């Protein structure tokens, strides 16, 4: 049974493609595209002061790395047009008397225009601009004396707070999930469509044997995929694995089992391969949004957070980040493994209860 | 000796719909039993119920001495099943399909190889063993399916429309194969829509809207009293243009039924009605025997009438 299933996979180029290539492609696309760290915000500058000080201010904005001066506006109208057209997300207007006020010790306001349509960009722009202004002010007030209070931030575990480090360990889990659910569901439904499931039902093979025969090759395939994605993560995205990958695999095993069982469950409900495909995606989408893969669980309203903790994906993503970024080991992760094993057992039971009935 | 297969009052329901309604039948060992009936009459469902694949709502059934309700696994170990729709793996080769089923039936490697060779020789599949099953032509697909159903030396084989959609030569070859199996003592339970195949069976059953209307040898069914009712006779008319003949006699008083058979026309007419009454040349008119199709049509009509009468009051 298992050998036959493997032959199916090899003989069916579309399945193989879906199974191996698409996740890798997604990984590369998403891995590069998802970058919530906002950098290089296009900025338009209208410098009416045209003094040494005003140029220094613009430079200190650029030096943060968050702002790129894209437009040098000649007048107010041009500044506005740059923002409206989207050529710039942020506008800086330094008034004519700015240097004079600054040097005479009067408050020296300059105007910061922020395009609020992308909240992440706006937030970052405001934060950085305030920091720049504050630093400039302090420098003026304190001169060469050291700062009275200083924050020395040190971000642990993901030192340069790269998004890739945050996303790729989660992506790895989500892609493995998609593939495990999708492959099992379509493989069983294909047998339904072809009528081969009925033929099998007429043989002495028990439903349990049929299911095991189907699940084993897909289990290997899914685990293999998990490893492949990890390899790409290290090789292409340069996300180092701080903990032991073996430990992570141990936690991933019950997860993959649960996902295969979900696929099986889907196959008992769907009549066609398209239906199965859609239903499988339907199970994946909540996992993407509620598992902490995209949005941190801690910032979710309580009911959603509770829901998130009911999803196996949440637990493996947590473990995956734990091992890869924080170097967590078995001592920290056994609860994840235990929860996932429990979930796997539950879904398997459900699938086993439904499967024989749907085969008839 | 117990019969190979027996059912008493077997009833299968899907929700409120009754697909098989109190069917009783018995098939002797080594017999070729043919089950006929219109589309949707419940043939496939009856087979599935006999194998314990769908539960019986009422009645009982046993196959090879095993109760279909309690021991379906035992039954499945000793029967072969060839489904109506081709249901092997199209992406595996013929040989791989056979290997797979040999594994499923728990044959050891040596036995599997031996059976495979025997069956490939029996059905003549040798040259096609490495061809993907999905690319075989209809006749070869059926032969492959039959070979797969025979791997574990079943004592009874269910064949659900084994010859549907294949050419007459392949059809004959499949039947020759079936007779060879039958000669080896294997009981065959065949469904078909072909009357010539029905004639080849030892015994027949006719199922209509889930009810088993008649059981018996082909000759018995042709001779059923309802087929050529008292006071009527069957005639055969030869003519150049059978369809013109049909149009001319249909609806005349005394004509009960009329259909075309190739170049000739067959009709059921009242006893007193002669060629002259039908405007026919007497030299062209011959008396005719009822055939199996006539038998089935009159059985269906009678059942239809019975149901209508049941609904009326
Ligand atoms: N699983 C099912 N659920 C509901 N109804 C069903 C199911 N299987 C079969 N039926 C219905 O039962 C009736 C009998 O179907 P069955 O397939 O046994 O007919 P059949 O005699 O084999 O017809 P055919 O000659 O077309 O193969 C049909 O009306 C069919 O729609
Ligand atoms: Mg049928």
C-alpha cells in the first residue's frame, strides 16, 4: 500500500509539483517579501531655510536608515503633489526662519507630513522623526556632556530584528501543514473519484490498514519537506538554528500526524478533488492568522487568542521559533510536544470514526 | 451443500429511498447467475449489500456460508469483485496493479508471481503488462480488472456489467473466460444489459425498481404465463422497410406491442387478429417465440400496473 502510494506521487507530476516546488517557491517569495521592518521610507523634502543646520537635519534623518530622500521639492505645492501621488510617504518642510530660531534658542518647529494610509509606515516614520528631533534637541542643550538617562537596548535572540528570522520559522510550519493536509485529502478523494476506494472496500483490507498505508508515505514526504525548508532557511535566508533540529523534528512529528489526520477528515467530507482542495485551504487559513504566524498572539483579543491556542499550528510555530531563534531545548518544549500529541490523537480518532462510513 | 449465495427479503434503504426491496434469491455453487434490470433498479446496490458494504435494513443474506451482516471480512476474503466502473489505478501499470492487489489480498511474493503469470496467460495480458492501466483499451481494462479480481482464487466472483462499453469481439472473449472459470467450479454473479449474455447464463434474476420480479432459467422466464398472455400470440413480420411497417401497424386494434429487430418487426397481437386485419402480406408473417427481452418488458409492465393500482385507491 505504502509503496503504491509512493508510485502514485512519482507518477503524478502535478502532485509532485504541488508537493515540493510550490512550497519552496512560496517560501522564497514570502520570505523575501514579508518584511514588516519598515526601512527606506521615500521622503520628500522642502528645505526653505537652505542653511547648514537645515541640511544637517535632513542628513540626520537619512542616517537613521529609515528615510530615503526621494524628492527635493521646490515649493509647497510640489511637496504636496509628491505625497498625493505616492512618490513619497513622508514630507519634511523646514521653514525659512528655522536656523535663526534654532541658533537664538527659540523653539524651532519643522513640519512633518506623514501619509497615514499604511499604518506601519506611518508609525515608524513618526517614531523615528520624534527620536531624531529629540536627539537634536538634546545635543543642542547638553553640548558635549553625556546624556543623563540613556537606554541601551539589546534585542535578544534576533539581534537585528530581521523579519525573516521571525517569519521563516513560522512559514516552515505553515507550508508543511498545507502540504500534509492537501496531499492526504486529495489522495483519498482521488481514490473515491476513481472508484478504487470501493474496490479496496471489497477486499479484506481493513480501513485502518488502508489509512496507515496512505499516511506513512505522506508522513515521510511532509517531514522531508519540513527538513528541506529548514535547509533553505539556513542556506538562503541565513537564519541560523540555535537549538537542536532533532528536538524540533520530535515536536513536529505529532504535528504532521495531526495534519495528515485533518487531511483524512477533509477527505471524508469532500466528494471531489476540487472540493477537498478548497476545504483543505479552509483549514489552513485560520491557522495562518490565528497561530501567531503573522500577528503576534499576545496582541490579539482574548477570544481569538484562546482560539489560537486550540490550533496545532500555534504550538509548533512557537516551538519552531523557540528552537531556531532562542535555542530552546526539550526541557522547554516538551509541553508543546505533549499538546500536539494530544491533538493528533484527537483528530486521528475523529478521522477513524468517520472514515469507514464514508468509504461505503 | 449450501448454496453459494442466498438472500431472503434483503432490503437496502438510503434515507427514505428503498433501493432494494425485499429481494430473495439463491445461487448454486458453480452456477453462472445473471442479474438484469433497468438502470437504477438496484443491481449494484444488491451486490454491495451481499458483500456487507452497505447495511441491510431488513432481511438476511449469506455468501459462501458466511453471514453478510456479521462476517463481511470473511466474505471479502473469498470473493472477487469487478466493479461497474473501471476502478484500478490508471497511473500504475497493469503489472503493478496486479502486484498491489496481490499484496492487499495477502499473497506471499512467490505465490503472487505465480498467480500473476497464470492470470496473465489466462486473460492474455502478457504483452500489456507494462502498459499503464489508464492507457489500455476498454476490453483490456476489463480483462485486467478480471485478473485482479481472481488473484486470490476466489470461489465466487461478482461482475458488475463486465462487458459494458466494449466491442463484440472483446465481449465474446470475456464470456469465454467466464465459462472457463465456471468450468473450474467458480460461481459467477454477473449483471448485464445485454440479452444475448442473459441467454448464456444458467439462471437469471430480473430486478425492477428494487424488487426481484422473476428468477429462473432463461427458458423458464420466456415461458412465464404473463409474457404471452392467453388469447394473444407473437408474430414476426419480414419487410423491406421495417420502420414503415411499424408505423403502419402501431395503434391498430388488437396490436399490443410492436418493435423492430434488425430487418424484421416483432409484435404481440390478439389471437383473432390476422395479417389481413393489419394490412400485411400473409406470406411475410410468421409465428414467433417470446425472447428474454419480451419477458422482461412484460414483467416490467405488469409491475408498473400493479404499482399504479396500489396507488389508485
Ligand atoms: N450511496 C447511495 N446513496 C443514495 N442513493 C443511492 C446510493 N447508491 C445508489 N443509490 C440509488 O439506488 C438506486 C439503485 O442504484 P444501483 O446503482 O444499485 O442501480 P443499478 O441497477 O446498478 O443501475 P445501473 O444499471 O445504472 O448500474 C439508484 O436510484 C441510485 O440512485
Ligand atoms: Mg450498477
